[in-house]
C-alpha cells in the first residue's frame, strides 16, 4: 500500500514539475466568467482592425506582452475594434441547441399528427390544438435565430487582454 501511495505521489509531483503554462487572449465582458472567451495560439481568429477597416481571418501563432503574432500580421489589442465570436462563444452553442429543439419539436409534432390522421382516418386532417402548438414551437425557433452573439466589440467595459502564464 505504501508503494502505491508513494508511486502516485511521485507521478503527481513529476507531472506538476513538467507542466507548462499556456498563453491566451482573453475577451472579457465584466466580471462574469461565463462571458469570457479565450483564444489560444494555433486557433483561428476573425477580427476587425482599425487600420484595415474590414474583417480579417488569421491564425494566432504566438503571443507577446503587447503584441499578437498572427500568421500574416502583427497587431496589438488596441488595434482591434471587433472580434467575430459566432463559432467560439459557448453561449451560442446553447442557443443553437435550444433553437434546434424548438424547430425540431414543432416539425415532429405536425408530422406525427399528419401521419396519425392518414393512418387512422385515411384522410389529411390536423387537429387545431396540435396545429397551434406546432406553430408556436416553430415560431419560437424562428424567433430565436437572430438572438445569437455575433461580435465582441472592444469598447467600454469589454476588454481584450493578453494573458501569459509561463513558468520561467
């Protein structure tokens, strides 16, 4: 038993010694940690630059204290006006799932009612309550489409920070 515990302790310490910190870009909206988005080196980022005036998609290669080194550009966080977060924000995945749930439930409900009426009565007939419920579900799903978070604007309390976590 002592050998097993000492082996576990040894492995735990050796993993801790060889652990490296990882640099990242932090997009921060207030103090809530759920609204923070992180970009690590090797990830693709789409941003609107002050100098260019249009959105550019590039891959982060390295982070310095003041600069973000991209595959084809070098920028500072102050040069960024907006960052496109449609595919990065985890809250968008929740909204997309909820949207799919409402649309799918509405379509499934109307489909089952149609198939059931054709099978039971040999004619196409939809009950008014089922039709209303299905319309409400589909309408809610369509209303949720534009609710997703699209961009992170670098102004006010929204900040872009470069976080370096190195063990030098």
